[in-house]
C-alpha cells in the first residue's frame, strides 16, 4: 500500500540541488555526482531518477541505470567505475537489460525515513520488477554495490545475493549484490499471499 503522506515520481531538473544535498550529507566526496551530468541524465531519461517527496520537499531518491550485461558485470566487479559506466547507458526499451542501482538515499534525520525507504522500494518494484511494467519487460537482473551499512541491509533484506567485494576509492571495500528479476517477482508474490 502506498504512503498517503509522500509521493514518488520522476525527478525534475529543479530537484537536482536537493538530490545533491542528500549525497553530500551522507556520502564521501568521491561519491558526489556532477550537477551537469545529473541534469543531462534527467533530460535524457527521467525514469532513471525517482524522487520521494513529502510536503513538496525531497526526502529521498533512487537512481537506476540500464546497461548491457558486460558493462553491468564489470561495474559489479569493480572492473569499470561508475564514471566510465555513464558512456554505456542504454535505453529502457533495449533488449536484454541489466539494471544497476547507483544509489538509494533517504534523509536519515527525518523521523519518517523508514516510510520513505518503503515508498522508494515499492516504486522500484512497481516500475522495474513487476511483469506488467513497460520498463521491466526486458530487465534480466538487478545489481548494486553498497558503500554504507544501510545499503547493505537494504540489499540483504531484499534477498539480493552477495557477489563479492572489491576495493573502491581510497581502498574502501564495497560489497556487490545482484539478483535475477524473476527472484524479485517471486518475493512480491510471496508477500501478497502472506498479506491475504
């Protein structure tokens, strides 16, 4: 069930400063995005950035990138960094897509942070997992690497499979996770059965 106190929608250009403030608040400077790049990507494909708002203020967002298998695998093993990955973004309408989750960020200082996280996770499932979504049709698998304990918990609660670790910026160890889209569909079905 959706949260009536927040909405999730495509990011707009005017949301960019708020997205970047969240990055700056919670991520080391190495992981901060370039404003021009974010705005260019929002113009190119607004579905890559989904924003959770409450009282018309950005409370969190997630960013996903559609890739072909080889590039997706290279990002998840550390063979390709995220900057280089930007040159390999494909269309959501391409065949045989592999979705990479660049980030999921929620304002941790907000008392409703768990509600915002749930809203973002439900939105990702609705648009990129469910079989009836126009964006999910050709997505085979979804993956991410985590740079925080919160990200790791989110991946593990969602039953993504740990694929290994690699050294990233300044030797920081990151953990890679992936799962087939079909596994996520099955999880959604199981949750619905339990709810009945």
